[in-house]
C-alpha cells in the first residue's frame, strides 16, 4: 500500500517533489528501510525530489545510522531531539 501510493505520486505528471509526513511513524525495520530506498531510487529515475518530513527522533536516528539522512528534510533538524 505504501509503495503503491508513493509510486503513484512520483509518477504523476507535472510532479517535481514529494514530501512524506512521517509524524505517525514510530518505528522502521529493515523491510521499511528497503521500501524507502526503493521509492527514493524511483524518485531519482523520475527526476522527482523526495523528502521525509516530521520524523520522530527514533526514526530519524535509524535513518542516520543506515546512511539515509539525505532523505530527511533539513528544516526538521531544528526540531530534532
């Protein structure tokens, strides 16, 4: 469901950026990280900017630990704990 919705947004005509609100996401495992990696690659292929917004501190740490912090919106860092 996640992948289908994000792919539809990325592949939509005239879309140049997609921002995913992660405020309700409290945990992400390796399967979830794989989904984010896959949709990130798809966004690159479609020349669409993909950003993750409002990540909780736990989710933010996970993305940083695995080297995916480039997907996190910089303005969210001001609010990171």
